[in-house]
C-alpha cells in the first residue's frame, strides 16, 4: 500500500527532520513534556523479590524487574506505565515500564511525561530517531551516553491540530501493532525450531537412528532406555587429557598475538566454534602455553557460565589457547569420537548432567571432575559417525528455517522503523485511507 503526501512542505531547520508539512510546528521536547531524571538508589537496599520494583535500562518494555528497592519511597523517581522512559548509557533505548502498580526509576535513565497523554504517545514514536543520532556521536570515555539536557533540547515536529495528532498516534498504534504481532509469530517459530533442534539431538544421541532397535535400561534414571548394543560410560574412560585455561591472561589481551578462546566462542546449539567476536593474547613467557593450547578434535566445555556451551576444535584452526573458564578435553578416540561427545553434551544427557552438578550459588560453576564423570552413551564408532552425519544434515535444515525467520523479523522491523519515521516527520499523510 502507498500513502499520500501532504500538499506543501517547508524546511524544518532541523537536520533529522528535513522538510515537514506546511503548518506543522517544530518544537523542543522541553516545550512538550517534562524530563525527569532517575535517582541514585543505594544498592545496599536492593532485593531480588521484596520491595518496590526498580526500573533499569534492561527493564524497558518488560512487565517485571529482577531488582526491588527496600528503602524509603522517593516520589520524584516514581513512574507508571504511562511514562516514556529513556535509557541514557550504552546503546540507548526508548520504551515503557509494562508492569502494574508503582515503580521507581534508577539513575542513568530518565522519564518523559508529555503535557497530555497524546503528546507522550507521539514523543515515544518520535524520539528514537534524533536520540539515536546524538547517542552515536556522544561518548564518555568508551561508553555512549545521553544527558537529559540533550533530550530536552531535541526538536520534534507536530501538527498543531489535536485531531491530526490523534490520527497519527492511532495510525501508528494500529500499524505497528500489526507488525509487532507478525514479529512475535516469527519469534515463536524460532523458539519452536530451537526446541525441535534440542529434541532431534537428544533423540539421536539417546535412541539412535533405528526405531526398531531393541532397548535396554541405561542404568541412569533420567536417561531412560538406550539401544541394547550401546553402553553408557563416563567420559574419563576415553579421556587422554583434561585441563582448564591459565588465570590472569586477560592482562595480556592484544590486537595481535594468538587466538584466545573464551566462553562467548562456545555455542549452545552446535559443536562448532563461533569466531564472530574474537580476542587475541600475547602468550606470556614461561606461561603454561603448551598445557592450554588446543589441538584439532579437542572438546571444549564452559565451566563457569552458560553451562552446557560446548565446541569441538576444527581442523585447520590457527594457534589458539583457552581461557580459565573453559575445560579442554582431549580424547583417546578409542571408544568416543569428539563430535559425538560434543552432541552428547548438547543433548538432554549433557544438559541434565551439568544442571545437576553445577554449584556456587549465584556464580554457577563446574569442576573438572564433573566433566570427567559426564555420562556418555557409547554406540559403535561407525554408528557414532553415522549419527553425527545425520545430525549435521538435520541441523542445517533447522538453521536455514531459523535464518529465514530472522530475516523476516529484520525486514518487518525495518518496515516498522520506516513507517514511524515517515509518519512523525509528515512524509506521509495518514489522515486518509492509503491507496492499495
């Protein structure tokens, strides 16, 4: 569908706005709304469950906060779901607090209250565009930062007639609602594909590919039955070497040097390394370099965070070392193949084991003994190779569907942004039905 333009335009005098419809007014935010800063609450009075919800940047567009405040109520920092909130550090975001009842706004955020509810709605749509531009060129050391004074001085364009303002707000509510629902459908699809992925891996690793194979108890209650010709044994029975990375190597980070494999490089859905974000390190003299240097076929496990993340070192990888948060397992490959162990770790077998063995309260960890004792189903080696090949093929299909869903989301979000931008700058006239 296409939308008509206004009959005449004029220069707005504001770079991000460009030309706006003749008759529209260009005003700074301070003439349309109050901008209220959050409050520096005492972290000693924070609680995970009890008290008044404390809203921080990560809580934008959420219905609950994982942090509450147990001190005296600060009226100037009180917010409701009617307020527009702006996170002012890092990559800023504009949104709402979706929870019910009273809440408090933490520092490094601000609240924008339009002089009317209608102005608040329109500012929520308009502000992301100019604020993004300010955010991208404003830095405090290495951290992006917005100031509330910058927000107050930001110009937006509005028609002076309330009925026209209402038409724009209702149009954007309606059209963005449709797009948001389509995005939600694609995200639900991605979640289903993720669940399907886990189910395919777990079934293949615990039941094999022959649906008619005789079964026997595995000896592990939560694992259930496995094919009768399989065994189940701890990883250590085919383990040649197990270690974790040396401590303190973060001091030797460099733009050059050797590849340093961190937890971020281990995935939770494949046995491959994710090297989209890499770190390099100058290996210190006299360090335990040989101990923590990886070899092709090594299986890497996260042991301090994101438990269940795993990767198998591929052939041809450059010289690389593991961080202290990763366990490096080197197999004899007499009973187990590396890729098979990687898939076993991703399956219900590994995930249940790691969940059971994790310790450390808020900082979940695994010991090297937990890795050694990982129970692994053991088909004959040729069957392991066949199942790994099957999983590689099936997961590529699921990855393709997931990528298509993500592309659809990206296109929908681009469409949403373009539609809002056109409406709030008057590049389209939404007062009349669009032309099909």
